[in-house]
């Protein structure tokens, strides 16, 4: 089918399809997914043994394992747990750095608490305190079923303790 073209080039039919694929036949979604998916990694002998032991424990309980089998299973689980802990901790952050970050966070909370206490000593803070006392007294009165002398005294004590 290669014939020279009048312009000097070659006219040819080239096909860059999939080898062995029939014309007009399309692959299903499942076939395309299988072609795209990476091959599953093969498990090591130890991993296969641990998986087999895990399935045995799930179905029949730990009494179905010998001491050696239990030892192998526990050792494998401990190794996997240690590996996941090593990989989950952020690299470069030591325990001391994480502790330092926690202390900074708690100090920030303390600073916020101190700022709120200062604000409550200002005139605006005093008016908020007064409003809270009145609202709490009304709420306690409603909750106790009225404002008898004993209920009012109890509500007053609770309000004073809350706002101090």
C-alpha cells in the first residue's frame, strides 16, 4: 500500500491500536480497570503465615493455636504496630518538640483566661457580670419552681460562685 505521492511523500495506512484487538470491538469497564490497576504485591512467607494465623484466631479462637503459632502471630502483630507508629509520627518532631508545642498551647489558654479576667474588671465586664447574675437567678428560680426565700438564697449563692 506504500505508493509514492505526487508531492514526493509516501501515502500509507498506519494503525497504532492494541495488538490483537479486533476492529470495532470495545473492551468492557472491568477489562479496562484490570489493565490499569497495578499488580498486587506478593506477600512474604511471614505475612502469609500471620494472615493464616489471624484467620484461624478469628474463626476458632486463640485456643486453636499452639504456643509457637501464638508467638509468631504476636511477634508479627507487634512488628506491624511498631512500624505503623514509626511511620505515623511526623519526621523531625521529637517527643520533646511535641511536648513543647503542648506547653505553648496551654500557656496560650492561660493567657486567654487572664485576659478574660481583666476584661471582667472593666465597666463593660461588670455590666456583663450583672446581666449574667440576673439571668442565672431567673433561670434558677424557674428551675426550682419559684422564688421562695430558700430558693432565692440558694440561687444567689450559686450565682456568686459562678461569677467569682
